[in-house]
C-alpha cells in the first residue's frame, strides 16, 4: 500500500513538472523565434525558413536599428519614464499603504479613505475627460504626461497595505515603547521587512511603464517624444519611408522588414528581461519568518 502511494506521488510530481516545463517552453518559444528572425538574413526571413535558429546569420538588422535616431530617442524617453514613474509610484504607494494598514481606531476615517481608493478602480471619468484634464494643466507633449496620470497605482497600494497588515504587531508595539515615531517605524522596520513585496511591486511598475504605449500615442504630438513602446507599435503596424533618409532606405533594402521589426521588438523587451533576475530572488524569500521570537 505504501509502495503504491509512493508511485502515485511520483507520477503526480512528474506530471506537474512536465506541465510546468511545457508551459515555460510555450512562453519562451515566441521570444526565441523573434531573436532567431532578428539574426537571420533577409531572404530566409521573407521565405519563412526561420524557426528557432538563425538562418544566414547577420547583424544588419541591429546595425540599422542602432543607426536610426527615432529608435534611440524613444529609448531615452522610455528610460526617463521608467526612472521617474517608478520612483513616484513607489514613494506614493508606500506613503499611502502605511497609514491605510492601520486599524480604524488608530487612523480615523481610514475606511473612508480606503473606499475612495477602491472607487477609482471600479469607476473612471473616461478617456475624453482624462485627456482634457491633462491638456488643461499643460502636460501634453512632455514626459510628465506619461508619469503623473498613473503615479498612484491603487492596486499596488492594496497589495502593499495587506502585506503591512501581516507584519508582526509586536515589532511595532516594541518600537513605540522604545519611543520610535511613525517615520522611524516605517523606514527602520516596515520597509526592510517588506523587501519581497517592494521588489515585486517595483517590477510591476517597471513593466507597466515600459510596456505602456497607448498614452504615448495620444499625449505626444511629436513622434520624437514617443516612448519606445509607442514607437514599436507604429513600427509593427507599418513603416513610413518618407521619414527615412536615402542612406536609411538603402540600408533597409539590404535587410528584411521582418528582421528589422524583430530586432526592435527584442531590444524593446531586453531591459525587462535583464532586470527580472535581480528582483526574482526576493519573490520567494520570507524575510518576516523568525523575526519574532518567543
């Protein structure tokens, strides 16, 4: 009976790992295909001969991308957006989540404030009032139009305040007994113990800011101010040769439209792929475990 139970357990484990490996391959296969196309020759890409390995290896597509001013300008805009947007969002998230994590007896009208935040998730004024508000305050065609409207991520606030609530109350009570104030407790206790949650929310903010393309299209009057995702969206839909110089048109004729697009798409995804390994270690790390003894 025990032997049969072990066999069933091993079979179930094997099936679970097989499914997870299959799902992982399905997720990474499109990216590998895009990478292979970007390194392939024009004739192989146009003929559809590229699967998961480059055919006729060449770097012409990447050379063309790095000589294109629009791509480099949009990359700089996206980097500015990520730095400013993530900084503003994380600061405001922590500042809002800490008081909202307190009990109603410690923070008067806490429930009212919490429901105001939830209301913004369920209802919105719509696209046109949103656009008119940004235009009225003079943010159009500036980096702040991409940063300030989404500076308060309510979903992240809810996640972080629930994480704060699960921290041991004894730590906060001991700090109050020792004479610590709320600022000291926040920066000396809550934030160090919340590194896994903060790392996860930081990654959410980075991915959200980096991949957002729609607001760039409608809030930027000049294509030179497009973030990278907005620029790539215009590239995927189609290309305008009238905006290219004669030298760029000649260089593009030596490549393929598929390899050119694939190179830009892969370069657009590369920063997030490089950032993830540095934050992944915090996801499964239980810093709170063992912090309270006795």
